[in-house]
């Protein structure tokens, strides 16, 4: 009896492979949006901070099936600007991301996305005639939604967090959020 159940399960799995294959394959993506730097330390008195800017993400990936994939992208997280009487400075962050992607289809048009991965982030700071930089691998994660226009194109709304970018001893650390709208194309 157990052998029959196993045989039926294997046959059902084999029949479902074409359905999964239809939802798998390569894709490219691009998005743009607003970044917000969330510094762990507050600025000294007399220093004003502009912690929002524009950012973007360009990349691609592969879906193993309709629920699991991997993405690789380059992200530019814009700048954070500091001003004080007679002085100004900025911090900017960018890097390469690799992440696991989970997709949960709600129906034919809508899906929920979840992402967990790593960013090889470069943070550069400058101001007052000095500059410094740091490159470190840090954690990134995010959630979002996708609206499928057809089988190839989808529009995405996403929130991604890039955790503790920089070095506390040289550039300072900041967690950066990116809220973006973009498109993905499956081929």
C-alpha cells in the first residue's frame, strides 16, 4: 500500500514539472525610488542633515519555480548630506546585491515578494577637506508586491533595507531604506 502511495506521489510530481517550468526562467529588473538614511547617532547641535535622496536598482535573476528564485543587482542608494555653518559633507552608498527571492502568487495578476541576501556595500564620506571609505558585506532584506501586466512584464513596488552600511570607526554606520517602483521582464 505504501509503495502505491509513493508511486502516485511521484507520478503527480512528474506531471506538475511542466507547470513549474512555465513559471521559471531568467528575468531582468530595474527600479527607482526614494532612499532614507537612518543613522544610529543623532547629529551634533548646529548640524543639519538631509537624509533622503533618489536611488535605483538594476539587475536580474532566475526563478527556479513559481515560488523560489535568486536575484543579483547593483544598487545606488543616493547621498546623505550634512551642513553646518561654513562646512558641508556627504555620505553615499552603493553596492552589489545577491539575494534569495520568495514569491507568493495571490492570483493571476498579483504576487507578494520577500527577499533576503547580502550587499557588498561601498560607503564613501567626504567633507571639510577630508574623505574616507569602507567596503563591507552586510545584510539586506525586503518585501514588496508585483502586478503582472502579462506573462513577461510585471510592475513592482518594493521596500528594501540595507543594514548597518559602513564602518563605525571610519565612515560611521547607517541603515538605508529604499522604497522603489520598477519593472521586471521574464524571458
